C-alpha cells in the first residue's frame, strides 16, 4: 500500500510503499526529496495500518 507523509527534515510530502504482509516493521529509508535518512516504524493489524511514524535520525 502507498502511504503519504511529511519528511521530518524538509517537510515535503513524500510517499512510501508499505508491505502489509509483515505486521511490525522498523527500517531506514532515504527521503526522495532531500535524501536524509528516515527511521520508519510501521504496524499492521488485520491487514490495516494501525501505526506509522517517520522519525529523523540524529546525525
């Protein structure tokens, strides 16, 4: 599923494709606009997105 959110660095709206087959996920992905690393926290319950957070990584 595609999920839209604001980058915690540049505040641009970006999107990521989320894998609904893995209930709990934590990973790092770069912003497609400013290229800074974003820690992504995702949880699915019964195939529905129940939690999403995009956190800046202290450098």
